[in-house]
C-alpha cells in the first residue's frame, strides 16, 4: 500500500496501517480511533484532516516554547551538518554537551555541580537510583539500597523507575518490580480520607518517620519525589511538606532526589520547582522541557558530594546510554533554553498560571468539581468522585472539549489536567477556560456530558 503522510485523503489508510502496526501506550489494540497529527505551530497542532487543535497539554507536558520553532530546527540542522553524533563514553566529549552541562549548572538550584545526560525521564530515574545506591556503597554503607517513593507518583516505566511509579497497574503480577522500594502516602490534601483526620503534612511526616524507624535508616538510600505530582493530577503539596520532609531525610543521611521531569524548565513558574519549595536536592532528574520535546534528551544533575562518589573501581561511573551527551540533542536544548530566556517564559508561566487558576477557580462551585489547583502551568480540576460514572467523567469531559472546542486536555482517573505551552496567548487561555466551563456545566448525574 502506498501512503503519504499529511494529505487529507489518506487518513483512512494511515489509520488502518496504524492499527495494524503501531503499539500505542495506554490504548487497547482493538480501539481503532486514531488522530494522526501532522503539523504544529505555537500552541496549535493540526491532524491529517486539517482539523486544528489547541494543545492544552503541551504534548506530554513538555512543549515549553511551543511547536514549530525554526530556531530549534536550525540548531539541529547546524549540529547535524557539523557533527551529528559521537559518544560521550570514556574520554570522548563534544562542545554542545559541555556547554549545556555548564549552563544547566548555572541555572540549577543548590549545589548541583555535575550533569549526566540521558535520553528521557525514565532512564534518568534509573540513573538516579544507581547513583544514590552507589553514593552510599562507596562510603561503606553497603546496606543502603531501599528507595522511598509515594503512591500516585509517576517516575517512568523502566524496571527501577517503574518500581517507583506508584500506580497499581505498574505492579501487576506479570512483572515483579524491584523489591527494595516502599511507597508512602502522597501529600494530596484534597483526598482527606488519606490522612485519618490529621493535617496532611503531619500525617505524611509521621508516616515517613515511622517508615525510617521500621526499615532502619541504615538501609535507606534515597527518597524520590516529584515536587508537584504531575501525572496523578498536578498535586501541589502543602507549603510545609517539602521543607519538613527534607529536614527529616537529612537527619537520617537519606538522599533527596527531585524528579523534575515535568516541573523543570519553567513549568511551575520557576526554572525548577525545587526553588519554589525551597529544597536542595542531592540529585535532580530532568527531561521533557529541556528540549521542549524536539529531541529526546534528559539531564540528571548531581551535587558535588554525590558526584565525588560515582567512580566505581577502575572503570568509572558504571552506566551510560548510547545517546548520553548527544551533540544534536544538546544543541537543540541550548537553542530551547535561549528561547525560554529571551522570551521570559519562566515569568510568563508564573503570570499565566496565576491568571488561569483565578479564571478556573469559580468552577469549583459546580457540583462536579471538587478542587481547582495548580503551580504555574501545571493545573488540574479534581472532579467529585461520588459522581455516578466515577472515573469516566474526566474522559467524557476531555472528549467533549476536543470534539466540540478543538482543545486537548488530559483526563487521569478523576482529574482533568492542563499543562499548556508556556507561549499560550491570553486569547488561547480564555478559550481553554471557556471550553472547560462549558463542558463542566453540561455534566449530568450519570457522568456524561450533554451535547
Ligand atoms: C515526573 C516524571 N518522571 C519520569 C517520567 C518518565 O519520563 P519518560 O517518559 O521520558 O521516560 C515522567 C513522564 O511523564 C514524569 O512525568
């Protein structure tokens, strides 16, 4: 079969080939609906039928600078023509990786001093787990292998990172995960039932203290957490959660790993959310917004104390990915950071986040909305869970908003999340709010959205 991507006439053929040959994350194979995207510009994308969508989620919460940026394409082309790829293993390096690492260290909070490049978030978290364990091992604390995480956390899909991910479907019987991982209660204040009537931070801290006592501090390598839990539904912790957790972890020599894969690079209105919550991570995992998704690249930033311990035996740091320090990826990241800086997109995320949140806040008066919350441009509407249709309400709302308003938002269980590009215009933000208001006012008691 011949097929040319991008013309309206071949949509049916494309869809059939997609169903036959492409495995999609989180979609049943028998589900045949496929939207084939072919073009993007700013906060908009277009499908094979020429339909325009407002990208209210910035893809998977990563297109900070918007779609279709010629500066990023030019940087990739320039680098590919000069030196497309060369490894960063052993004694080899390249100018773009060196420039990018230096720049990230200048931007980063606390005393992060070195950078390990990855291809994305999951493998960044894998690296962070190895680094945390190696740090203790090299200092003689060979029993410190346990990693603490939280239920509802998302840290990726590798066997280490997937073990930290705190969703039940990652821990089903066919794929046993790492044994040395314990999941704690997330600081999800809206879910009052989690805290037994106690203040959420007090509850979480008491649980953390008890867990450390039970496992034994001499067995715990690190606590890994998203400063704001993204996939679960933009869960913003109470203001005192991170500072109190950090103090307790430090008192027990447990490393703090901030997973800033979504939060990083301006999304919360700060370069990194660790600044927002005033924490000093020992290891910070980043990806996504580092290149705005134009190239698969991640960066794990480590403190001087951790970096000192990473050379194992005669062979140095014992992990590396083929694409570690990819020159083209690093060139794209540098161009992306230039745009974020030049266009003041971190400040834009803070300001637009505040105004979007203010515009959405009145929706909490609707019977279907339990809470409206957010940090910068990580914003969520938590739906009331006793609505008859339960989980489907979010999915129904997202479908309605896409089909009737041409806007993409993301449902996850009983949450609807938005994480638009940082370049979203005021007019586009107004459209987003109006579409959500329209959908939410049409939700019936059975969870369907009246057309
Ligand atoms: C906080 C966090 N960590 C890790 C990951 C995994 O990143 P990747 O999909 O690039 O492997 C994600 C992806 O959404 C994430 O949100």
